[in-house]
C-alpha cells in the first residue's frame, strides 16, 4: 500500500474541511481568488516579499524552488502592477512550481488560463511590474492578512486559500479528514431517503 504524502492528503481535501480543522484562524482574505474555478493547489510555500510595484525577486524564487512548491508572494496588495505574466508563469511551470498565491495582481489572464497554471490573486492588470531591484525570498510574509513562512503548507481551491503551519500539518490533515468523514455520514443519514430522512434528521437536531 502506497502512503500518501502530506501534500497529497491536503490536495484530496476541500479547503472548507481544512478551515474547520484549523478553526478558521489562517484563512487568507476572501478577495484572493483563483483565476479559474477548477484550480486546486496543495504544497509547500516558498515566500517572496516584494517592494511596492516590483517583481524582480519572483524570478529568483523560481530559480530556488523545489518541484511542487507554491510561490507565496507578498506584493503589499498592489493592484496597479503585475507580479507576473504568462512568460514568468511558464518559467515557473517548467521547473515544477505548482502555482502562485499573490497578495497583488497578475497579467495575461487568458494565457495563464490556457497553460492551466494555478494562480490565486487579487485580480489582473495590464501593467508590468517594475524591475528596479529589491525583494527577498524565503522570509516571513503577510498574504491576505495571514503570516506565511517558507515550508508552511498552502491549500487552495474555489472556496479560498488556507495556510497550514508546517508544525501543525499532520494534526490539521487528520482533523480535516475526520471532518470529511463526519460530513459524509451526516449526509448519508439525512439525505438517504428523501423527505422522510430529512425530516427525521431535522427533528433530531432542531430543539
């Protein structure tokens, strides 16, 4: 029997269950959304802190990333200049980066969707980022109101993005898996026999 990695376990879980297991304390702000509804990510964070309007350190992060890493980019919420376009995304995809989570914006949305590269961001812009220098890779960052450290696990889907601190990953994964099992049992009880089972369930829980 093949044992799933912790990243594979999180990839199999909905973010809603992961959020329940964390108590909702590390949910990234809801305005950071996927560029396409079907996108799902779960992997280790490699953090990038950018000066306002800059994007040069994104290439440094891509060069340092391990396969399956997710670049978590603190762009200070800047929505005027992009941290990446489709060319940079293709570079990242080509070396095995799983996706980007950006407290900022990207550009070349149609092309990004065409290459099926997962990006969770504040939106898009037409303007390129500056390349005057600065930026740091691998330091603590704040993205969507949550502190992220390199090595934390990032889980994202259509409902949102959650940061799982590395030290808590096993406990949170187990809690989320238990929540999914509990929800499936509840659905089976309440929905198995149409209105009759729904009314029986409601009679039990509504006091």
